[in-house]
C-alpha cells in the first residue's frame, strides 16, 4: 500500500469461524475504515444530527457503507465546485438520499459536491487533505537534511572513517 491507499488491516481469522462469519467481519471492518477515512462518523438516529465535537447541527445522510455522515448545511455553505474540494472529500447525494464519496475519481467539468462537517469542524484537528503532498514534503525534508546537514564524523554512534 502506498500513500494513495488507506490503512486497512485484514482481520485474522478466528478458530471455528465460518467463511460467512469471517468475510462478514472483514466487510464490517473495511466499511468502518472507509467511513472514518471519509468523515462518515456521525451519530446514528435516533440521536440528533449534531456534531459531538462542536455541537453544531449539520445535514445527516446514510452512506453506501452503512455509516452516517454529517454534511455541511446548504446554508450558508451551499454546494461547491468539485474541483475546489480535495479528493475523497467530495460528497454526492443519490436520488434515494444516500450519500457517497467518489474517492479519487476526477470530477467532471462543472460538477458540484458537498463537504462533510468533519473537514469544517472547529473542534476536530483537520485531516490531511493532500496525503501524497505531505509524503512528498517529508521526502524533500529528508533529502534537504542529507544534502545540507550531512552527519559529522565525530558524532557518536557513527563509525570512524577518518
Ligand atoms: Zn463539529
């Protein structure tokens, strides 16, 4: 898995577990990872659609992975041009009222979307919206460190090559 993938660790199979039980458990675990990755962490009904972190109300929708997501209310945010919104943060609503997230799919020209409350919540540390860019920045930090701050030969723990 690279920086473009999310960490899903397949659960170990339990002794005496049938195929059906095991794969059901794998499915539920992957749904949970997906829901958290996408910000679909809303309290389920009958709890009110209120963010537990900041107390603001948002628009709640069921998701394809059977979680619940709080989307920013249309007032005052409104729908956004999809190309303004980072990948995996673009939420669409099906005709049947189910919210889904097209992940890394390139938005079509003129496409619009909504965003989850998670990325706009004042009570949550913002997620890393551009993980590939973060990985590149860290790699450049390592490269710059090697280039401009090479380890000194007198540093303890390094072999004496002089
Ligand atoms: Zn909030």
